[in-house]
């Protein structure tokens, strides 16, 4: 009985420790500023992390909407690697469900810095999407503060929550509206004018948000994410209530005078929310693991040198390396293109990265910042990572504890001098070789499969070639290809869909003559994705243009619930070169309807409804 009672007490005690949220604060000591977690000094050895497979982007990956089993499998692939390299925190946006923040912490010992974008990429006001956020607007302020309140109430008691982060270099967003990095205007007067007109209202609002967060949750500090030290003088005047000054800083191997500037202007803890180097050399057009590893080694050495007690500016509390794996979706993201291509286009120039700098040329490759390369996507949407040299260097770096009693700059320099860069490069290059061989094998299979499909199987999506897939209408109907952004989200074509408009006549329709005939013996099923808010029938008819008496047709009911995938199974085994679509053929229904992703397959394939079916 006593044994059972003791076990119960131990279980409840353990559960209580695991399930309680942490008390995180900033402490100012004689030796500088320190982040303290549950009474212990905490150096953030962090990583910018996401879960986006090749072929997806930050908008449509929907990782957190998958099954719990698949999410756990994905987290095991990534978090186990992070844990092995001694990472103790990740940076993630506030779309991560709180239960997974807790799961990551309890299973891998990794905290989460929760990031609210704070209107960085636009905002919805009164049902209207505004791509550029006006922080001086009263309605904008109201919406953002309400969003912040909702986030805090949702996460404040979550075990594993480390701190809140507002924005993502939103001061840079005052100069451009897109997500891709661009160059700044050279004139200081223009920069200052932007800072006063647009930056000051933004920083005022960030300060109000920080006060609101601390009112609702006094146990977790608040940081803002600034683009380097741009407008730091305004931050000093308007953001007195933030706890931490976070920066995305890309200055090359050294952060130069950044520690000094923050100390003298703000005197607040400095957190590197982003920094790093890409693993691609723009001059010789090759992967360059050595340079990436060297840059990160020098960056982290400076961060540790400026931690509390190390004798320099003693104001940094750590950083989040950018980033864990390559982002294949980043180049031309605003147009949602090339998500399955590892682009090598450098989009901006940075003199701090002199290894591949040429005068008048860009040298920063957005899609190559991963310390791990990304492997091919499995059928379940997951993938394997292949660590680069930087991974193995960081694994060694993060074993150093700047808060140990014997820590000083001499010990730090001795430790960093002993980091085995040569071995890290050998291991990283071996992973590069393995991935290259795997990719070659996969590419050859894809090319072979694609050639077979092109010659014998029908597949129409309006993003592919809108001119080639233009339908001809008759009987009163009309057809055109439109952008998809005004419609509820469609999981097939991202950018364009076909719009069929009925006038209300019997047997009005649209057809397309195909260069390559449909061979039904290769697959007797055709699926068509259609959008309608009215229940009606969609008839698909296949004809021979030189002999219209030879035809076959199939009729399927659309339930009127938005996007649905309709499955047509034909009994014929002939070849046809005309495809005709009738929406409510014998009826008189009028209005606009939308189609996409017309695909021939085998009848064994299953029918499904798209996940966006309930979106209004």
C-alpha cells in the first residue's frame, strides 16, 4: 500500500513538473543581462525551424493539420537531429498548436520562441486583405492587439514556451511589401523619412503589444524582431516596455559594432533572432559547405564572447541560427513558383560575405541557408535531412557553456580553436554525395514516368500552359482562365483555374480538342476538380472529332459544397481527342462554376473531397 502510494505521489509530482509552464525572466546582474529559466541562467542555442517539404511553400504545407501520427513521425526526424546538436530552442510562428509546443519540450527538451508576424506580410481589416500594414490606422491597431491577446491566452500556460517574439524585421517591410529580401535606398534622408512616417507608429504599437502581453502573462518575456539596428534610435524612444531587442543580422563573419550600439543606445538584452550564411558559392556556382561553417563558427564565437560574465559587452542572451534546412520555396515566393526547384539565383548583395562577392553582382542565395540539405519528399509528405558541415560544427559549439564558473574568454577561444572543422567538412561532403546519388536516381525515375504520362495520359492544370488548355464554349456558355486568389483555397492549382459561366440554356457547354488523344485503355478513369455552391450534375463526354458518332459519356453529381473531386469511370477502351464538359446539361442553371486538375488515371484510384471544401 505504501509502495503504491509512493508511486502515485512520484507520478503526480513528475506529471506536475512536466505539465507546468516555465517561469522565464530577464535578470540584470553586475556581469550583464541574462535570460533565466526556472532560476537558472539560460543561453539560447536556437534554430529557425520549419517543416516544409520540397514541392510545398510556407503557405500550403499545412504540416500541423496532418494526423498526430504523421506529425510525431515528422518531429522525430527533425527534433532528434536538433537535440543531437545541442539545440535548446526553436523559433516558430504562432500557427504551431500549443500541444505540439509542449510535446516538443517534453520529448526533446527543446523550448519554443513563439513568433507573431505582427502584420509583417499584410493584414485583414474588416474582411479586406491589406498587403501593406498601416500601423497608424486605428482599425489595424485594434486587430493586431486583439490577435496578440488571443495568442497569449492560448499559449501562456504551455510547458515549453520560452518567450514571445513580435514581428520579423518589420522595419524592412516598411520599404517593400513582398516576402523576398531586396536592397535598400542608399540615401540616409530617405531611410529616416520612412522611419519617422511609418516606423514610429509601428514601434509605438509594438510597445503597446508588449505591455498587453506582460499584463496577461508575467512569466514570459517579450522581444521584438528588428532588421539589424535600423531605426534603433526610434526603438529606444518608443519601445521602453519590451524586454529583449531581437535582430535579424547578416553582417558576415563579424557582427562588428552591433553589441556596442545596442548596449549604448538601448541597454537591453540582445537576441539574434536570425543570422547565418548560405551554403552556395555564387562565383563558382557550387555548394560551399566550408564557408557556411566558417561564418557560423565566427558568429557564435562573438555571441558567446558577449554573454554575461565574459568580459565584453555582456548583453547577448543567445541566438537562433538561420536555418535548419534549405527553403526550396523562397525564390520568387510572391508568385508561388519553382517550389520543386532548388534555385541558385542570388537575390541580394552583401559585402560582409566576401568569399563569393563580385562587384556589381548579388551573392546571397535565399534557398541555401540550411545547415541541412533537404531530401526528396516521401509519399506521406515527410523527408530526410542531410546535415552539412555547419551542423557538425554547431554540434560542437553548443557544448560550450558560457555560464559555467570557470568560463572566460581565454577558455572560450581555446575551445573554439579546438573545434574539428576538417572532420565536419568530411562528414558534410559525404552526406552531399549520398544525397546527390539519391537525387539522380529519383530524377531518372521521374523523367521516365513523366515521358510515359505525357504520351499516353491526360493531365490538365491551368498553371501549366493556359494557352494550350483553353476551352471553346457553345450554346450560350463562356469559358476563361482566371486567377484563383478570389476563390476559397484549392489544393490543386495554386494560381489559375478555369471559369465556366452558364447563361441558363439547355446543353450549353465547353470543349477542348487534344493534341494527344485520350487512350482509355491506359486508364479508364478521369477525375475533375470542380467548384460549385449549387447541387447539380457535371457530364463529361469524350468524342472523336473526325467521327462524332463514336463517343462515350459519364454523368456525376456535384453536391454544391465548394471544391469537390469528381470521378468519371468509362467502360470504353477507345481513343478520343475531344473532351466536352456540360454543367447541368439538360437543366437551365445559370452562374459561374470553376474547374481544375483534369487527370486520367486507373479506376482503382480513390475519390476524395478537397480539404478546402468548407471554406467560405
